[in-house]
C-alpha cells in the first residue's frame, strides 16, 4: 500500500455524511444511510492499509471493550478481540456463567455496572427469535440513559456481533469481499447474487446470515435471489427491506423455491442452511415455557423436514450453471461439507476446496469491519483522526 | 475539570504522610492511617479528573495484574479490570478450575509462580469465615519472601477485593460517594449513618460489607448506628474497632435491634442482608468436615431464622422517618427488591427506583478506588508521579 | 544491571548466525543450531536485564498472542502471558470448550480464522503420544500456507509450550538456571547431570520433560545420565539425539536402571516421575478407540507397576552421594513431596525445602525464554532491534 492511496481513501471518507454514527450503535445495516455503510467499508480499508504499512492504528491509550457472547463463538470472538486490540482497547468478557446476571440482575443494572470504563460493547445473541435484538436495544438504552444521568463518563457504543435478525459484521465483511473480488463497489450493479438455503444434518442455524445478506446486498443494484424450500421462509420484514432496497438501488429482489433457478447465471452464490422462521419462533416459546419435551419433539420434526431437502446441495453441476461456470462461492464458515464434516451437507467437497482461499479471505475482513464500526462511533471527525494517525506514523512493530 | 483543580489535589496529596503504603498491601482500612485513607480518596479523585480531561493515566508500559476470584463476581471483576487497564496493567486471571491449585499445590508456590511479572494481585475470597483474610495474608507473605529471596524481581502488592472480614474497595467507594453527596469529607462529622440488616430470601451473604462500613465510616466523626435482629451480630473485633474509631474521631458507634430507631433522623441509610457471624463460623466448620448434610440443615435453619424478620425492609415509611425524609439510600448492589427481584426483600421498589442514579454513581467510584490503592502501593512519591502524568499530557483517546 | 553489560550481550548476539529463526517456529530444541540456542539464552538475559533496569521491551504496539492449552496449566499459562505482555502482545485464549473446534472444524480452518491479527501462537498439547507435535506441525503448516496465499498478512510463529515429545521452554529455562548456577555456559562441560525417574502416586506424567532435558543438556559437553526402572524407557529417537549430541559436544550420554548410580558424583540431579513410553502409546490407541474400560485397566496396571518402585525417591542419602554432597536439585514443579503433597513421592521434604529458592528461580526464567523465542522469530535483526529499544529507553514504569 502507499501513503498516497491511504490519503485518497481518507479524502473520500471526508466527503461522506456520517454525523449520525458518532456515539451511535451499529445494530442493523438497514438503519444506516448509504454514506454510513460506505464509510465503514472505507475506514476498514484504511485500517487494513495502515496495518500492512506497519502504522499503528491505536487510538485508545487505554479503555475496555466489553464482549457478551450468549452463544459459542470462535471467529467472532477473535474478530472482536482483534478489532479492539488494533485500536488499543482491552477486551473484558462478561461471562454470564461467572457473573451475577444469572442470579436475576436486571439488564439495566448490569449494563451500567460493567461500563464505567467501557468504550465499546460487542454482543452476540442469536439463538432465540425475538430476543437478541431486543436485548441489544435494552443494553444500548441502558447505557445511553446511564451516560445522560452522569453515571457513565462516556457513552459506550454497541456493535451487534450477531442477533436474531441481522449479522451486520458478517454481511459487511462479505460485501467487502465481493467488492474486492468484483473490483469496486460500482461493479456490483446488475450482477446476480444467489442467497440459497442448503441442506445440513444439524438444525436451528440462525436466520441472521441470509437476512443480513438480502438486507445489505440489495443496496448496491445487485439482482439478489433468495432461494429455499417451502417452509424455510425468512422474516417477512426483512424481505420487505430487501425489496425496497432493490427498488431504490435499481437492482432486484426475487424469491424462488428452486435452487437451480437461483444458481443459473449467478456471479455470486451463498448456499447455507438455516432454520424455518416459524419453527424458531415456536422454539423460543417452548424455551420460555421450559417445555423441554416440546423442544425435543420440535427438533425431531425439523430434522425430518430438513431430510426431505438433501438435494439442496451446492454441487459441481450447480456451480457449472453459474455465470461462465465460475461464480464466487461464499460461506460464513464453518460449512457442512459433504463427505468431510458430515455425510451429506451444504456443499460438495471439491467445490469447497476450490474456494478455500477466497473463503478464508472473506473471513479476514471481519476484524477490520468491526474496527471500522467502533471507529465511526467514537470519533466525530473520523477522516481527521485517521489523517492524524497517518501523520503520527507510530510503528505497529518496532 | 480543570488542570488547576487537579494540581491543587496533587498538592494536597503531597502533604500527606503515605510512606507506609509504598510496596505495601491494602487488606483492611483499619490498618491504614488517616493520611493514607485520605490519600486514596485524593488519588482516586485525581485519576477520575484526569480521565475526564482525556489525560492518560497509564503509568505501566507493561506488567500484569493478577486476579484471583474465589467467588462469582461481575462488578468487582470489571472494577479491577478497569483499574488495571487505566494504569496500563493487563489482567491475567488465576482461574483455579483451570490451574493446578486444585491438585494440591501450596499457596506459597503458586503465589510465586504466577508473580514473576506481576505488579499487583487482587483477591476476592469472602465465603468462609476465618479463611479469606488468612489466605490473603499467606499470599502477601509468600510474595514478600519471594521478593526478598530474589525470586521475584518486583514485589507485587495485594488489594483485598473482599475478604471474610473487610471489603475495603466497597467501603472506600461508598465513603467517596458520601463525601461527594455531603460536599466534602469535613461535612461527615455529626451526621448519622444507619448500617442496618435487612431481610433477604437468600442466606449466607458476607459480613464484610457491614463490617467494612462500620470499620471505616466511624473514622470521620459520624454517628454510626449498627442495627440488626438479635442473632445477627457481626464480629466483635470489628465492633471494637468501630468504637475506638468513633472515640478518636469524636463521633459515635451505637448498636440496636430496632430498625426504626436506626433510621430515625439518619442522613444515610445502608439496609442490607447478611448472615449471622456464628452461623457462618459453623458453616465453615461443616465445610471443613465435608458435612454436606449438616450444611443443608444449617441452611434450612438460617432461612427459617431469616423468615422471622421479613419486617426488616427499607420501606417508604422508614425512609420518611429519616432526616427531612430524604436520607441517602445506599447499597453495594445487587439489592433484593421487593416485588422485583424477589417476593419480599431488602428494599421497597419505589425506594430503590428513586435512588437508582445515586446507587449507580456509588458503584462508579470503585474502579478509581482500586486504581488509587494500586497507585499508592507502587509509587514512592505519588504526588510527583501524578504531576509527571499531568505534564506528560498524553491523551487517553487520540 | 548496567547498560554496558546489556550492550555487550547485544554485541555477542550480533555475532551469532540466527537467520533461520526469523519467521520460524520453535518446536524442538534439536531443530535449532547451537548459535540459535545460544541466541535464545542471550536475548532472554538481555530482556531480563532491561526489565530490571526499568527499560520497556515493548516491541509490539498492538497484536495478539494466541494461546491454545489442551491441558490444564498455571505456570505455562502465566509464563506465556508474561512473555507476550512484556513484548506488547495481548493474549487471546482459544478455549476449545467455548469454540466451535469441538464441532468438527478442521485444524487448518481454525488456525487461519484465529490468526488474522496473530503474531504468535503458543500451544500446549502433551497428553497423547504421537499427537501433540503432529498437531503443532499442522497448525504451523496451516498458517504458513495461509500467509503464502495472502489470507494472513503476517506469518504467526509457533512456540511449543509442551508437546508429547519436547518441552523446550522448560528445558531452556532449566538450562539457563544451570548456566547461572555454574557461572557460565562454558562451565557445563564435564559436569554430571542425572535425569532420573522418581516415584509418584499419580501416573501418566508426560515424557517431554526428561526427553527435553536429555535432548538439550547433552549439547554442552555435560555427562548426562538417564536413569529409570526397567519399563520406563523414553522414546528411542530422543535417546539417539542425546547420544549424537553428546558425541558432538565431547560429553556423554549414559543410561542406567540404578538411581544411586545416576546420583553418584552428580553436579545436577533432576528426579521426576514419568510414564512408560509404550504404555502411553497404548493409552493413546485406547483413547482413539474410546475404549474406556481398557483405559481404566491400563491405569490400574500402571499404578501397580509404579508402586513397585517407591524406592526411587530423592532422599537425603542419595543427595549425600552427589558431588560434595551438594548437587543442584531441579524440578519443573509441582513436585510430589513425601509427606507433604502425598504419602510417598518423588522427593523427601527436607531436600525439597532446602532447594525451594533455587527451584523458584529455575521457574522464573521461563517467561524470558518464551519472550526470547518470540523475539527471535519476529525480528530479522534482533541485535539491532534490542539496541534500538535500549536507545529508545522508554520506561516500563513511569
């Protein structure tokens, strides 16, 4: 990278209207303006370039990044850690097992108690439909009020590390990968992207990935097709957002129950398992009632339902039907690979293998996307701050 | 804040005799002189002001803060993390589950093994009467000897994050809150503080909070009343300390078995559940003998005993009887709130709600108190060091 | 320490050929040249001196050190943490319980996913013969390829924190201790070191310590004797390495089944329990087959076998037979101490007590050894970098 390119990116950033991001949370991509989305990509790229050029991006001398993971996580945990670390924040995990939350504390109280020196809070809560996003809003509201009341000296901002509705750090990292692969954001318009369901022997995978993808990629003029077997609908609200986005951007948003139709002539394919929305709602209810017998029964039904759609696999045949037979295969990882991680899965081993390097690169954008989201929420004049870092020119490695 | 105010505080600090704190532990407030207690408040305030003014308080370029939590903890864990972070130390948790302590290692060996690069050790061990403080003394002694023998290049100092006897980071944070609410430490004299027992449906809460409060607040000329039902006595040694303190400071220390009497005309009320000292001693013995049947029986007895005192609740009626009906309500949190976190608890929901903001502020002092305790134990000339930081004027956020 | 001494050490370092260490892993000591081994000792000493002189050794402004502990650990965890911290890296633990590795992810994928901002990876995997080292090689290979393919911007290097074959951070720390005790590396030649088995009531202790010791200490011209009861053989490959080393260095490598013979006239004794190699191979197989009945049976056999050798204890009588009756007693800790941590163990309490301080000092070298290994793998011209740090002269404590 060259300093010149970095300075050009900073100049581009300075032209965007991003006021609304300052001291604000990043919960859903569709809450953000096009300028704001663009700013996140741009800052991510700047931070990436600076790191490559061995220039320190440490904007915090001290400060905490709080992580709350209500589900297991490797990738997201490390991405959040990496993002905090490159900005100078230290991660302190709120492990609900270890903490007193389990003993009935209110969200409001805990949110304030852990935030006295918190600059950022990252939350992953994707398990129960209708819960994750609500929880994040509650935390955000709590620290906002805490700040207004003088309890918190600073307003910690939130980054959604995956909720029941959206997975913005994933969809934005995915988008950044597509932008790089297609040679610029302007090249997305008119290209077909197939977000399709795929068979997996497990069940209950969150809907936030397909929803995040159709909610974001429709903004760039792409022809986005959502494909799944009947019964695997995503949230109607998000389909609506996708439709409106497509209309505004001059792209399209189409639905189909035919995988082959989705793959035909696609530039990008994203085949991935998820659970039916209605079933997930039912599961949340059953959990609420501690009806474990009901949950067991539901799981069995869902696995039986899944098993009817084993033909929804990303095979070489399907890949051959894509644009020039060489669509970009995408996945949020880990994938269920036929004959490797399971008997029958989302993708044929040969397809997965061919795309391993791009898949890993796709994942590599996430730490920078998270860092950019943090950055935009904490600095009023992000372009000036980045230029300041460039001028300071501290080395990351001595 | 202004730099002028900060410099005035530094000047005040420089007049205090705090030699005894250097390379020393903070285990009980009553081990410390008035100057030393005053110094902790002053440094806490200076660090708070500097952080508000975006001035870095990082005095350690690297170094570890070891945390040992022998009980669950959210608040204290985050407070310790925050304190270490703002001074530049990285927390490394000694999780006894993960470590080989469980396999019979001696305290002495482990204390040395984890301390090669430790500047500070924070310990919470409040569960068993007669154990927590002893454990801390053993660790302190081990690293002191380790340092003298040349095993440890530096002497890590200890901060008591709650033992079976005292909870100095809580009582000092509470005191700082009172000082701020009453407009200065000189305004505490002659004011009545009621430290009273309150009913909770749980049992076995540590005595270190009431003991910490009566052991510290009696030093400032306050009229401290300790109230509890018969059978809920605290340790006689600590009552003695409170009496001596009161005599020396020109205040008073009174005991009563009548909650209303304690509340009458009080400026400050601190109603909180704790376990009877004698019962906790018995429980410690039973644990020592692995007599789980005995423990079960004791728990049942204690809950039955508690249940006789459900009228020990901080109600609106009681609050109305305090000084002008507006005493400051305090609690270390989380509180058992009637109708909110339990059916019948320590405090009426309307009282708790009215004091939510001050309660949260009360908690907000703890990270600064801990940081000040660390600071005083690691710098020979704390005033000079703080003035140095002020002159250096590094920004916390770029 | 004086700056002059430090500069002399830096000069010595500059004369060593250490090119091969740059961007390379540290898996086994016998993979490294004499110059490289010497460089680690020298850098460890320089870092130690700089820390004593309050000079910052922070070479990373940000960056992650990944730790993977597939076995419980206190010492090694804290040593790795300390080493990372003193260089400026933040440790992020890959806890396989919390992560998705448990769900069948491949090593290759996970290694890349956690390494986007990793500068170093420390792994401890010592439980199963034939597994630990293989796992480390797989991780190393994965990130090497990841870096080549452009997935990882930097090549994280690996430090073996104990595998099934070698324990280089232990043996190097042990060697540094011996060098200091004997007054210089040149004084090791011709001195007898007894690495002997000792009885412990537990079973299945790893072979990596004795193997590490005979694989390393034979390089310095010492007369190394390996003693154990029949049936407690270590890996033949490592014995071979020890023999070749001894031949090259002008020392000797001898085996005996007689503890007294090993102790006779020794300058250094290292009595420690370990499991028979063949039995550990068998156990690994049984685990592979989930044959828990077989494992139980094997454990019982091994404990019975152990019990036949309770006379393999480091007693005062044996110590009296060493060189002038005052050989240096060594142990990697924790030791099984007769009458203290167990009824009958590896060492008599009076022997252990007399050597407590040197034993603790022995352990104190490990953080510096790890830091030196990291340092050598990340800086092309380590002497220049260290001189740069010395000139920068940032203080560790303000």
